[in-house]
């Protein structure tokens, strides 16, 4: 982002320079405009927006959130540093106002014409953020966990047993649900309390917390599916929540068809304890 009109000579005072640096931290490019470096001011948000998109499609799904966070923080810091080194004569406020308008317009154009459509495409085909709303997957997933969903995981392979998947809720297309696959197509499944039998064998589930068995169930005692031996249809899956006493899953919803599965839960990238109003730092970065 070179600016051929960059002439090193004094002009702006220290107070305006401090404000310019702070503005660059909030909106890259705005600080440059305050100092009169108008072309740099317009260039910074455009370049950072394009860089964020390039990185979005270049890095693995596992580090998508973190890479965008790094670009955001590092980009603002770089813009602020560049602002601190920029020297211009004091520009008239009319030109500063016009330059700020140009920065806002250019940022909006990049976001709406380029960033938003491509980011939306990315969310539909590669990765999607999902916030856990209920306790049906405790203790693996807690209410307030923010999970990265890999929507490309099943592009070249079928879902596997024990995968945690996000799927369109069978009774409400506008909402998604997250559960664990325990029954594959053709399996004969039986559920007895917390225990699952698949093809006559007890399914080993080390991720279950036996202490949850004492919790109060918010669901009916009897289930509609798999209380007796039930065969999973072709191209369908039997899913259960890890919190067997408080999970609306295939016992009540029926089988989940393959085309309703949107992706595989990959990792927890953020976790907020709502009752305690604190960050669960020990859960951030946990793979699923």
C-alpha cells in the first residue's frame, strides 16, 4: 500500500496522532485519514478484507476461527503502527470527513460484495459455528460451548459410529440439533436405560458420565424407537445424546436420514459459562 505522495514533514500534533492510532485499532484506515494519508486510509480495509478471505479458504477448518482472529487483531495492530509512522501536513477537516466516508464506503463494499457472499458460501460448504443450546450432549458438550462444524467432513466418506454430528431437526427445519451416531445403516439397535446394544453387543461408550443417570429426565419414560430391537434403515442413522436422561434424540425423533446431516463437530473454539458468567478456558481448543 504505497503512497507516492508520502512526504515526511511535520504537521499534525501529538494529540491528533494518538487519536489516529486509536482510530486505526477500531477501523483500519480511519487513523490514516485523520493524518491526511487518504490513499492508505482507503487501502487498509480493502487489503485486510481480501487477506481474510484468502486465509479463510487456505487454512484447515480446525483453525478457521483462530486464523480469522489473528488476521483481525494483527491487521488492526499493523494499521495502528503504520499510522504512528505516517507523517503528513495537517489536513483540513473537510478532506478528513470525505476520506472517512470513502473508508466506510470501501469497507462496506468489500464486505457486502465480496466478504459476506464468500463467507456465507464457506459456512454452507466448509465450516459452520454452532452454539450448544441444551444439555443433551453433556458432559461432552456443555450449554454455552461454541463448536466448529466441519461441513466438508462427509464429502468423500460416510458418517461413522461415535461421530458427533449436526443435523436439521426432523420436526423443525429452521433449527439444527447435535447428537452422536450410535447406529449405522443396517444395524439392529436396542436401548436399555443408558446402555446401547448394537447387533446384540453392548456398545462401548467411554464418553458417557454415569453420574448423569441420577438426573431428572425431561422426556417421557418410554421411547418410540429402539426400546425393542430396531433395524436402522438404509441411508439413515440412529443418534443419541450423551446425556441419556435428558436428550431428545432418535428414541423420540426416529432415524436421521443422511441428507439431513450437515457436518461433523470438530472442536470447541469458545466456551461461555452462562450461569457463572465466565469463560471456560479449559474447554477452548478441545477436539471432539
